[in-house]
C-alpha cells in the first residue's frame, strides 16, 4: 500500500511521514511538497505538489492508494479550492482513501471562525468525494508556546485573552502518530475524530511549563480587544487577528471538546506535562 502525505516539508507533514515509515516502511511512503528539496531529508520519495496547481497532483498521486491532505495555510477562501485540487486529483488517479487534517474550533463566533469554516467546507468535500475518508480535527499545538518561551521568561508571564477557558492541547508528534494510524487502519473509515489531549487552563499551562523548565511564569488574563490590538501590532493584521481569535475561542469553550485520541490510536493521549517534557528533550 502506497501512502502519500501532502505538505511533507512542514512540521506536521514531516511528523506523519516519520510515523508512517515506522509502521509500514519508507518504501511505501511518498512525500509531496511544493518545494521538493525541503523534504528530501525525510528519506522517502518526494514528489512536487503545489496546492494551487491541479496538474501537480495529477502526477503526484499516480500509483497512490491513500493520501493524507494537510490543511493549507493560505487565506480561508483560497484553501477551499486548493484542497479541491487534491481531492479531484485523488479521484481521477484512483486513490482509494483520503484523510484530512481539520481543526477544532467555533464556526461563527470569533476571528478564527473563517478558518474553521473553510476547514468544515473541505470536510464536506472529502465526505462527498466517493472515496473512503477519515477526518481528524486537530487541537491547538503546544509547540508554539514552547518556541515562544524565551519571551515568556523575559516578561515573567503568559498573557492572552483566554481567561479561565480550557484548551485541549496536542502536539505535532501526537498528531503524526494518530494520522499514521488513521491512514493504515480501515476501521476508522467514515469517522470524524477530535485529535486532542486533556483540557487545561492557561494557568495550568504555566504551571506545567514551570515544572518542566524550572521557570516561574504566571498567567495574566487581558481583554479580547487589548490582546487583539497587541497581537496585530506585533504580527500584522491578519495573523494578529487570527491569534486573538484562537484565544477568544478558548475563553468561550470552543477548544474544550471530548477527545477521540484513544479511539484513533489505541492509547491515551500524552499529558500536557509529557508533551512539554518531550519537546524539551528533543530541542
């Protein structure tokens, strides 16, 4: 069985490729990347695939049994057609199964909602494709918080607008394993899974980082408006608005969802402490 993974040069795609190699061998895994050279280090065959170019995928998906479609990073409305390019090429090339990396989130109540909406549209497109399908809804990655740790330490705090809302964090490592299982095990076909961990507050996030790194961070909650202003000033209007929308969603409970991780993988999700410790040990 040949399995292809799109966006293989990205961190999530690379994690999925790595776990597939462990499960089915590198000769059965194909990476697809917009820039082939950025994914050759993975040690598998890499084919060119730009989401904007349908013809790329007509070539990239030849001889492929199952494809993992990693959600694109473009503006929400552009993503829908980009994903359809992959879905249509999969149908034309006789691919039997498609697995899509969607996201947890609220569809209409915050500035992150347009991205959630575009993911839900692709979920529908996958479900009516005529292929076998599985959809995973990713929780928020823990890695960006840990990559931002130097700034947290300098400021002595984690500050955002999530308040006491709970977030079911996950990691790219956890997701890589889950998606590899969803690709190779037919019992998941036709299912939508929340691929998330345990629900924790931002205060609990700070406590777990302190335990692993020996820091003394506190959590400071600010208003949605002031946080959005701060993030837009630091990151630009589009990204800043999206980031503020994510934390606004956490505050409202959009990321406190039941976990299907054990159904997907056969094991419980790693705890927040374990994920933070794994990150520290590997970076």
